[in-house]
C-alpha cells in the first residue's frame, strides 16, 4: 500500500493544499519548505485533517538539503511513495529588462529545484515503485510575454517530466506534470521583476482565478488516481492548449498583440501579464 508523500514548498499555497488533500486519505507527509512558520501551520492542519508527518527545512536549490530530506524520509517513514516538486517563485519582466541574475535565480529554484528533487529521491522511488508529481504551469505550454525566465523554467519542468515519463517506465516509477493557470496563493510574495506595476498586475491575475488552490489540489488528486500524465486544472487553460495544438500561430499572434498592449500600458501606468499563464 502506498501512503507516504514528500512535498516541497509545503508551507503555503498549493503545496499546503496538496498536503491536506492527501492527509484526508490518511497519508504520512514529509513537508519541506524554507518557510518554517508556514511548515508548522501546515503540519497542524494536516493532523486536524487526519494525516500525520514531519517538517524539515529544505531549500530546493541545495542538493545536499534534498538528499538529507530523502534520508529523513527513509529514517522516519521507512521510504517514500510519492514526491511533489512544488516549491516555486514568481517572476516577470520583458526579456530586455531581465538581468542574468534574474535568470539564474528563477532557473535555480523553479527548474533546477525540480531536477534536484527528482534526482535525490529517485533511489527511494525505484524501491517503492512510486510516483513523481511535478508542478509546472500553463506557462510551460503558452509562453506569454514579459515572463520569459518563468516560461523557460516551467517549460523545462515539462520537458524533464516527459523525459522521466519515458525513462522511468522501466523502473515502474510513474510521472505526472501539473500545468495550472493563475490562482490565489502567496506566490506574489516571492515576485522578482523590474517594475512594481507588473507585480501589481500579477496580483490581480492571481485573484481572478475561478478556482482555488484547494480545488486544484483536489483536481490533481483525481487525475493522479486516473493515471493522467499531463494535468491541466483550469478549464480555460485546457481550451487554450487545444487551440495552440491545432493552430499555434493564432496563439503567437495573440501573445504578440498582448505584448504590444503591455508595452503601451507600461509607458503609462505599468505592465500587465496574459490571463492564461503563470
Ligand atoms: N499561484 C499561481 O498562480 C501558480 C500558477 C501556476 C503554477 N504555480 C506554481 O505552483 C507552485 C506553488 O506555488 P504557490 O502558488 O502555491 O505559491 P506560494 O508562494 O504560496 O508557495 C510556494 C512555496 O514555495 C516555497 N519556496 C520558495 N522558494 C523555495 C526554495 N528555494 N526552497 C524551498 N521552498 C521554497 C515558499 O516558501 C512557499 O511556501 C509553484 O511552483 C508555482 O510556480 C502557481
């Protein structure tokens, strides 16, 4: 029976809601984050929801902290069945405005954090014939303007997940990738970008989601049970992805005119971001 899950970025937002969704099924949870206060709150909520587990501070940029977390899962839970590479940060800004440091920061957390999580836990997952759930974004599929570093990181998570899907079938390790559009969490707290106006615009988009982080966690739970590889929780996101597969030029044209509007807006009040990404 599989009932042990590790989640990065479990101190807030989607990571917390995933913990609670699986806790309601009685799972044991290894909760990791750089946010100690958030982690403690999540563990308390997990216990109230019927689960149990432990917390461990872990910065996904540091491979040795991830291998230490894997070791803790081994010692405290006897192994692990599912890992959720969820920790992430927000970014925005036109390519010409982004520094190389912005790129390195973004890729080190949102892409390499996932690579390192998969690598550190693979030996445990091979033993349990477990499962990897990587949290990407619609930005992996629809590259909106003024978020190239985020788009590239998330597209990398998708490509990594597709690569692991085919490679790890041999070891009977299952793989899923989740691509949500915007939804309300604390993601804005980590925003890094050249203009405050753009940050404000991202805040509005997070608020505009018709579904919550809890809805998304529940959708992921059901799609994982159905063995779906690519999980698109937002209805508008699913529709937009179908359009792009049929007629990619239509999406490129829409994104290009959105970039024009954003440039014009940036000249007056500030920048904006496309609705179906992040
Ligand atoms: N909120 C959205 O609109 C949205 C949309 C698509 C995808 N996502 C993705 O969902 C995931 C979860 O984000 P969220 O929206 O719940 O945001 P959030 O900020 O509420 O939660 C992210 C968590 O990751 C943690 N974190 C950040 N850097 C870390 C690091 N280096 N090591 C360990 N933990 C770290 C933060 O402390 C935080 O607790 C992210 O990968 C994000 O890119 C979010």
